[in-house]
C-alpha cells in the first residue's frame, strides 16, 4: 500500500519542476518549440500574403487571439504590431516587428512582452502547380519566458500549431471565396 502511494504521488507531481537543490537540475530550463508546415492552398501567393499581413484582422479569425493591431507602418516594408493572446483571465500582450517582401515572404520577431523568451515566425509563399494556388512554407520557433507557460503550452502545442494554417485558409475563403483547389499538407 505504501509503495502504491509513493508511485501515485510521484506520477501526480511529476509534471512539477524540481528545484536544483532537490536534484531538479535543468528541469526548469526553457526549451524552444519548433513547428514547420508546408501546404498547398487554392489561393494565389498575393492573396495569402495579404491575409497574413493584415494583422489588424487577426482577432477575427485566429484562435486564442483576442486583440490585434498594427502600431506603426514603416516605409522600409516593416511594421510593428501588438497581439493579445490567451483566454480570460489569462491574456498576455506582446509586440512584434514584422518585415516582408510582397508577395513572397513575411518574417515576425517578438520585440517586447513578458510571455515569450523569443518568437520567430516565417511565411514563405511560392506559386502553386496551377493558377490561383500557393505553395506555403510556414515555420514558428518560440520559447516561453516562464516555465509555467511552457508547461501549459506543451499540453496544447500540437493543437495550436496545427490550427494556424487552416485558420488562414479559412480567412482566405471568407475574403476571396471558394479556393481553386482543396488545401492539403505536403
């Protein structure tokens, strides 16, 4: 019975980081998460680019984004934007620097905020195999600033990362209508 209690207690609390003086060592280290996705979409690179660069509309269609606004547009194809993500009462804001080359690429880097240690996103748009189609390469590399946020993110990482491309495809459908082909991952 005592052995069972130890095993149960160990498994229940195994998700908590152990402090270094209890042998936890690096368990509180922040680890980067990476996700890459390649997809073929039934919209032109220009159309997809325009949806990705329309940061002011993100709160309308991106899951867990409750606020989004462009703070400043610069003449050198860069801008600064603020996003609010999470769900009440757990919402965080962060500011990103966005650089782009229409209609081929969008790069996003977090500048300010307590949520991320770093966040880098890259969107690359290429012509698809038929007119009005796009070969999209999307990647995100991030690490949360706190171990607590990291632990929560690990539980939902796959769900969140797998919904991003489809959220943008659905937005294209709402803005431009029916796609020229059915979206598929490559």
